[in-house]
C-alpha cells in the first residue's frame, strides 16, 4: 500500500491462518461483535437486516471474546459453554486459569473427534465427524470458497457438526430440516452480501473467491484501483513493553516464545494419531548456544522451565536459530503442557494473548520429565 502496489497479481499481503477455515468462520459471524457478513451487531440497520431475514429478534449487544468468557465463568456470569473442535486445556494460555474457569461453569458441552483433555472435564461429549465424513465449505485467506465433499461415511455413533446443530435446534423448539450443505450455502447467500452469487453446484474443483456477484462471477483481486475507504489509512503506535516482561525481568530474565512445526497440527490431537508422531515425538526447547554454555547445558539434557505460573521439564536442543535470551518450543504434546507457563494477559484491542512473550527461567534438571505440570497456588487470580 505504501508503494502503490495494489491491483497487481502477486503484490498483495496474504496472512497465513493458524487453522483451516478461520476466514470462513469469520465470514459467518462467529466474532462476538459482528454477525454474518461482518455487520456490527449493535447497529440498528444491521439488526433490522438479520431480524427481517430470520424472523427472530437478533442480539443487539456484542458477546464475550474468549478471554472474557473465562473471566465471566469465574465470576459466575457465564453459566454454560458449548465448545466445538478445540482442546482449550492444551491450546489456550495459562492452563490453570482456563481449567478453573471451565470447572466453574454449571454446564459444559464439548463436541469432538477424540477424548481430549477438555472433553474429559465436560458434562456432555457430542461425538463429531471429521471433514472427510461431511460436506460443506472452507474459505481460506485468499477468500476462496472451496467445496468439501464427503469421502467416507461417519463412524457409527458420530455425526457431522451441521447435523448435530440442526438436531439441537429441533430439540430446543426451532424446527429445522436435516442438514444439507447446499441448503445452508443458499441461506448464507441470502444474508451475506459478498456470498450473493455462491451456489453449491457451481463451486467446482477450485471454488470461487468472494465477493461473488449474483450472476456467479467471482473476484480474483479484491482491491484494483483503491480500497473501500479510498487510499487507505496508516496508524502509528509507540512501542510499549509487555507488562509480562516489565514486571518479571529480574526473576525470569528469559523470553519464551511458542509456535508450531510442520509435522504437527495445533494441539496435535489428530497428527499424534498418525505416523507424524514418529517424525517428531515430543516438544523440544531450543536454547541459544550462549545461554546453554552459561547454564552448562548440552543438546539432549533435560531442563526445568518455569514462569511465575507453573513449571515443566523439557528436553533441550542447543541451537543458533534462537537469539540469546530467547527460548522456543511447540505445544503439540500434552505431557509437556507448555501453556501452563503462558499468561492470559492480552493486547488492548483484540485480547489476543501473549503466546510469544512469556517471562521464564530455566535450569538443568536430573529428574527427567514431570507427568503433569502443577499450578502455582499463590499466583494472582488473573494469572491463575
């Protein structure tokens, strides 16, 4: 945008998402302040659009974001939660805080493929189907709506997510026809402006990029000559150090940053059940050569890694990939449970947690691996 390179093939910025269909989920209105098609839920005109289309009163107040859900559950303001396909106890920060919040709910439903850590503490588990066993659409970061076709029948006792939702709506007094990908896509086209011309039978092998006009034409390049607001707008913010580092630099002088690797997907719930587990068998802590020398550590040694919230024991790899003072690891294996160490403080605007900035310390360990990291009982409530 700074150089005027808009409307040209290959010149755009395409941020990679952490999971498939994150774009599609946002398009459908899963964000608490927006409905389907990104219409603000507190805007009277948007409320009228939704109310007229569905014949039901639409919420006019933004809901909770995920960290706000945990806080509300601890206060007792949020009584129940329905989690679909996410192992919060492994992927969300500050596991002790998450666990306490979920246990404080009156009713927890988890819809899952496998009996994850989160599913084990649920009141009800709804057995779901994988994407091979259902039909629908995924939309990726280039706005491409792709058809997902069923390859095999769902396992006995499991159902596709859409069918589970339909049956739940029927049980709660909102009559629905059996789930159909084509029918749901028709509904979406009726309420989301940029899906207006999307039809199940016309998606083909490669899908279409929204906006899709009523005649079925899609949009390969979204911004050709200008942006919706004109030339665009730049914002400048002064640097502000994370409170995590500012408050803990003395006792916890190292920065732990967490991320993913190619061989495993997110919490590893699926990929740890495949031959990928033979390629990467555990989470490894990368330590810079200078830091390893100071701590008298070599590759293969176990270290106790700890923050003010918890501790775990990990195998190390001495590496020049990370800078001095920075440690790196993944979160794919539950026995490591690295998110016991991470904090639940988020950024000012989106509440996105600081997975990449965790104040920690570490030392060589001779005790092997801890089975389950514990919580530090005297941590502040907001940090538990």
